């Protein structure tokens, strides 16, 4: 074996140092590109939000009152028992009636879609949900009775790219986590601004569950309507956040009742949620486990977990037509009992005290897994 000379040693060291430097430069370049991509995605999301707000504002300003009257006329023809004859209305009276139909309700169930759902996809999910609940309501509930209690929320959880680029929406998930966190505050503020709203319930899916919990946390801190029943389906929320001491533990305990629908067959939450949540940074944790994977294990409050067997990530609202979505629909119907809702609302409104300015967390300490 040849004895290494100083020159050979220097060459070896030089090669090693060069390799390390090249590796470090490459790693730095990749990190820089990743950060640049995230900032680009945030910019695109911000631009998309401004675009949709402008488009929605133009649409509202362009809707003629005659179209609203025609819609009310069609409803009167289809549901004569629900729309009482009335004398001709002035524009102001019509606006007031539409306003009262939205803001006059004392109780509401807010539906919140998840990540990577544009308006059409979210609307399709909400429509499928309604169809399954009408089938299960006891006593029988006919359309459009559910519209008196349901409220659809559309939040910017989608990149809204065109064509085949829509399949790359998963790249914006880390930025969407921040959007979900921020969306809770305006939702809570809006609910608090509804003068007659006394009780609010929530049904959320995927990252929409984060929006729900952030809104409840804001209501817990700043006051607002009483938070009643909450259903979290395939919740894309780190489990540690809702355990005792977590940043959203108070939100869970503030609810009257919570149902967590989960499935360990959900590959989205099992395989993609941990790295996506890690890339979101902040307090999201490192490779966290999702609440919607194995249920509310170790979570305090009036919480029950239900295993929706064989459910994939999109098998909860009811529009997929797969067997697991019918299991979820049965559980939701049992939980909310929409068929008896009108009677309970009338009784509750008759004896309800004024809405409190603030609310303390309920002292509840049990968690049940089914």
C-alpha cells in the first residue's frame, strides 16, 4: 500500500471541501427557489382574492331588482304555502325583506368546505349534503325548508388556476393553511354582526375545519352567538392543537357538542397532510398527525369520534355517492335532527335570553370515541 504524500492529502481535502461547498450552494439554491415559489403562490392567492372580490362586487351591483322579484315569484308558484301573497313592494321594502331573510334568523348551521375547492366544487358538495339530509329527515322535510337554517360559506381555499394547472393546486397548500387561519376572524366578526343570531352550529370538512375552529376561538375571546353543535369531517387540523394546552383547545371546549368524523383509510391526511403542514411553518408542528385520521384521541371537551369505515378524503358531504358518504350522512342526520328543527327553533326563540356579550368556556372534561 502506497504511503500518502502531503500532496495527495491536500488534493483529498480540497476535493472534500469542494464537494461540501457545491452541496451547500445547491441546497441553498433549492431552498431559495422553494421560498420564492411560496412567495409567488402567496402573491397569486392574494391577487385571486382581490379579483374575486371585485367580480362579486360587480355582480351584486349589476343584479336588477326585477330578477329578484322573478325569483320570489317562481318560489311562490312552487311553494304557495311558504310564500304568502303580499301587496306590491317598493325597492326599499324588497331589499329589507331579503335582508331580514338572511340576517333575521336566530339560529344557523354554517357549512364550510375544505382545501382545493373552488365555488363550483364547494357548491356541488353543499348540494349533495342537502340531498342526503332531505332523505333522512324525520319527520319528513321538504325542499326548501333547510334553507331556513343552513348557511353556505365560501372561503378562498383554492388556487383557481386554469385547465390542467388546476391539478397542481396541492402546491399552494402551505399558503392555504395561513389563509384558513386568517379566515376564522372575519367569519366570527360577521356572525357577531348578525343582530338576531343567538345560536350557531358548524359543519366543516378538511381544512375548512381549521376555519371553523379559528372562528369559534374568536367568538370565545370576543363574544358572539352561542356555539352549539359542531361536526368536523376529515379535519385537516394538527391533533396537538386541540389537545389540552393547544392553541385551539379552548375552541373545542367552548362548543356544546362536537362530533369528529375520521378514517385511517384517508391517504390524504395520512401521507400528504404531515409534510404539507410542516411546510406551512409557524406553530403547525413537524410532521403532525391530523385530527381527522384517528379521531380526537386525548382531546378534552364534549367530543365524540366516529370512524367512517373506508372513507376517502372526499367521502363525507354526500355528493361522491360512495358507501362511506351514506354512513356520514346517517351520523349527521342523527346528530342535527333537521326534521324537528323548526319546532325546536320556535320553542327556543320564545324563551331565549338576549345574546351575551361574551362567553366563557364550558367546564366539560370527557371525550368519547365510537
